[in-house]
C-alpha cells in the first residue's frame, strides 16, 4: 500500500486516473481522501473516478430484476464508514473484506502476504469500495452500498472523521472497550448521540451482538469465530440501512471546505472540462436518436449513398454499359458536392477550434468530452437495450407459436429499436468520422468549405495528434461498411510528418461479439478500447502503441499498430447485409495485419468457421496465398492445464480448418490442401487456451490470476512472431490499406459466397441433429 501510494503521489492526473480505473476493475479499494505527505492538506481525487462505471442488479417489489449501470461518481448509494480508535488487535480491513467479498482482499490489511504492521504513507488515507449485488437471493446486501475505511487512529484525523460521519448512513467503530476516561470517549459519545446508527466492535469483549438502543449495537470480537462476527455485523448493518433514507454521492465530497479537489486545482483539467461542457451545452434538450443527424450531417445518408455507389461502381453487373458507369461517377460527384454544401455544425466548429489551440489542456478536453458523452448517452442506451431484449423475447415466443402476422409486426418494431440503438450511439469516433467526411468532401471538390474557419488540409493533423496521444482512430466505418481511404491516407501522411516514416508491426484481432477481444487487448497493452456486452458502434479501430527502447532489442519496430474490430455475428444485426459486412471486415483486417488473433469464446471454433472460409476463399480469388500468421485464442476454457484435452482440441481445430480450405480451393480451382497453405499457422504453437477472466460471478468477482498469466504468455508469443517479421513502414501501410480495400471492392465474393454460407448452415443443422440424436438414443444411434 505504501508503494502504491508513493506512485500515486508522484503520478500526473492521467496516470492517477488509469491506476484507479484498473484498481476498480480488479475489485480493489480506491483512495478517496489523500493527505499530502508534507503539508497534510487533504486531497479528494475526483478526476480519478471519472472513467469508472459500476453495474449491479436489484429486485423490485414485484420480484423483477432491474439492471443498474451508472458512472460511479453519480451513483447515489448508502455509505458505511469504518473507524478505529486506539491500538487494537483485530484488523479492521480484514473484517470489511468478509462483508464485501470474503474470498478477495478488497482492502489490503496487515495479514496479507508482504504486509507489515508499520505504515509510512497510509496514515489518514480514506479508501472506498462498493458492494454491487447480482440480483440473486444470496446477496449480502440488497442494494449497492459504499464502504469507507479510514486508515490509522480516527482520533488523530479529525477532518477525515468529520467528512465521513457527516456523509455516512451507518458508522462502525473498532476499539478495545467503551471507557469514559479514554481520549476518544467524547468523539464516540457524540457519534452515539447522533441520529445516525452506530455499531461498536469491541476487541476485548466476548459478547454477541447487543442492541444498546434503537439502531445502535455493540458486538464483541474477543475469542469469537470471525464468520459469526461477520454475519452479526452484516445483519446489524442491513437492519440500520433498512430504516435509513440517507444516501451518499461521490461528487458531493467536493462540497466540503478545507479540502483540495484535484479537478479544481489543476488549471488544464478545469479548462478542458469547461471546453467540453461548452460543446455539450449544444446538445441539451435534443433527442438522442436525432442528435447525429443534426450535428453530424456529413456522415449520414449522403456518406452512405456515396459508399453504396462506390461499391456498385467497382462491382459492375455484366449488362452495364460505359454510359451506366459514367452516370454512377457523376452521381458520386454530385453526392460529394452536396456533402460539401452541408453546413458545419457549431458542435464540430468548437471541437476543431479547441483541437487547433496549442493549449496544454487538449488531452484533458478529449477525455472530458468522452466522459460527458458517455454520461449523456448511457441512460438512453440502457433503456433502448432493455426495450430490445423485451421485444426480442416476444419475437422468439411468436416464432415458436407460429403467429405469422403478429410476428411480422413485432419484427418490424424490433428492427426499428435496433436502428434507434445505432442512432443513439454517439462518441468521439463519430466526431472524428464527421471531420473525416468534411475532409473527403473538400478534397473531392478541391476547395474549402465557406463556414470552416481552418483550411481543410489541416484536419488530418488533428487525428494524427490524437493517435500519437494514444486515442484510437476509426479505420473502417461499420455503419457505412466502408474505409474512407482518402481520409486515412491523409492521417497516415501526417503521422509520417510528425514521427518520421517509422516501422510498424500491425496486430489485428477478430472474433464474435462479447468474446473478450477488447478486454484482452486492454490487458495486454494497457489500451482503453471500449469494453461492453453488446455493441453500439461498428467497424475497425486502430491504435498506436509505442515500443520501448528495451523491447526494440527483441523486435525491430518503433510502434505496434493494434487493429480492434467490433464483434462479428451480432444477433441484433442479423441479416444478409450484416453478414456481408462481417465478411468484408474480417477479410480486410486479416489481409492488413502482420499477425491476426482469432478470438473464440470457448473451445469450439465452429462459429468462426464460415467467416474463416470466406477469408481463405477471398485471398485465393485475389491470388494471395501464404498470408501472415494467425493465432487462435480460446477464451473462457476450463481445465486449462489438461494437456491431453488441449491436444484433442488442437487436432479437431486443424481438421476443421483443413476441411474448410479444401472446400474453398475446389470452388476457386486453387492448389491448397490445408489451412497453412494459405495462412501461416502452426497448430502446436499458435493455439492458446485462456482461463476464465473472472474468478466466480460478476459483478463482485475479481480477475482470475491465471487469465493474467495467459495474457503474458500470449504477449510473449506475439513478440516471437514480431521478431521474425519485417513489419512495414508507415508509407507502406498507407499503400497496403488502399490496395487491399480496392481489391476487396473489386471482388464479388462477399455477395456470392454460396459455398461457405450454405455449407456453414448445413453443418450447423447437422451438428445440432447429431447432438440431439446422440443424447436421445445413446451409442446405438
């Protein structure tokens, strides 16, 4: 804890925020009030909590499960504060762990490995953690509850004691005995007289829980079973909370006098917030599903129409004449002119103005904008997701009951909600997409827009600066299913101008929706790709990771370019157009990468088989074989140490891939006998099995240490592949993106993949039938 606090004191605002966000994900307590080591001035690091969201489930009076997802700084919850007076033999932090998560040390304590009784930097620090219920009948608390822990003797830290007792719903004190002559007696008497419930834990008392007066208890700890004590304490806290209406909100801590709030004290952070709030004020009182249409006009219908016309132009039908092609080119030019005539919204003007200022608060501004956009959209997205789930359940029931007329109406409504979900997704990537389309329309007509305060040629520099600062950039627009090649090329040119023509290793990841791709990349490289169940935005995103000087000795690269794709086969977007988009996206990122991670949830690769066959067939058709290697990652696999089981899994995977390749080779009249004839693949070394991410069930489950070991093993494997690869220069990457996308546009395999998709559908039916008949008839089937 002293080491952690030393790093915290030395870190800048961004590193502090990253530390606290990761501690929260790992279910550890977070610093709430931190005294300065020299002046003892108390700091409340509110900025560090801004990226943390908590989710939990509660049951209402009708016994229905309600899902709550909130930014933690806005959540209103009861708070239970723990204090120690004097020197005691029992560990307060250990007792708190038994209340929150008895199998995980949420609060570090004296009996943890590597701990000692002495502390250097922890005296007076207040930590906070939340218990988040799962909606099950065995939840320890029925609602989300905040727990605060004041380190050190509470009598020596009056300010922290005052803040916590004022904001808490229940106060719990740990001391040797209730003694009038004790120096802390006056403080405890005041707490006893206070209207708020008080629970006294006496280390030298052997008695069970006793109610001194209404909602005031004492519990003895001496020579008692800790499990019994924990249960008594939990019942007492629940009893107190059931009759208390007081709640605590993290943001309100900043209202206390004589404490320093990091956001207010940091001028860059404050100015960044003010600029972001000014932008957000333009979105007030606007319906979330209509915001993008009004403030981001360049990426709407016109961009989608242009993308569709471009695909038609590159994929002409046999009966089309030169006149038809010329008409399409004219139509595309007209669409670009219409785009160019569209007004630039005040929202985008403010963003460009802020990004063009040379102030030090630019990164704060971008982070604040992301935080405020997430805050504005989260409630509406939760509501729409809830509506979608309800409607999807109705559609499934009607399918089984064969009510065709009603089913059709419900499916239309389901599609409408799905469109609302897409429209309601509004983040930083949509702002950058708009700027990209402004640039492309100006480039097409070769003149600046009349209401654009800067020359359009300066816009790629904004995106390049963001990439260098560690923000991802959209590579493929998933809504329009198109790569804006002109924009991406210009951004890469700017990167070359700013960094030089650096050598990069391109790592892409591909997998089904909610299979853990982004979580894996975030854990491996410390990235911050959006992580959620279910997708809102679509497409592919690229992020630069600078290679340290030490790592350059193992691989000759300056940067790793990580390409993260949105999940394939999203059930809410099922349909022909989505299937084509998934095939196109998958083929593009595999062809682009120096190494592709194929992410599979569980042991069975069957769900990815149709996508992989399309990829193999596409590259056979384009006469590209011996592609760069791929590594298969099976996530959430139990018994990861069972070597024989893993060998059997590898054998079955190899057979599936080879069978799939032969089918594709027959259709394309190509000489390929196995998967490794097309994509470099070693079944012994390029298949990884990952343990489950969480130990037990969320929302209170900590990460599995074995998962972290698997991440490190995969990282070593990636470094090994990188050491044998030449990678590419940034200028080569630019040409590769352009050439690959042009090749994909000119191929019609995306829309004529009868072999892959019909075969896949047949195999799915066959597999289901075999499983059913085996279970029904046993070995004599």
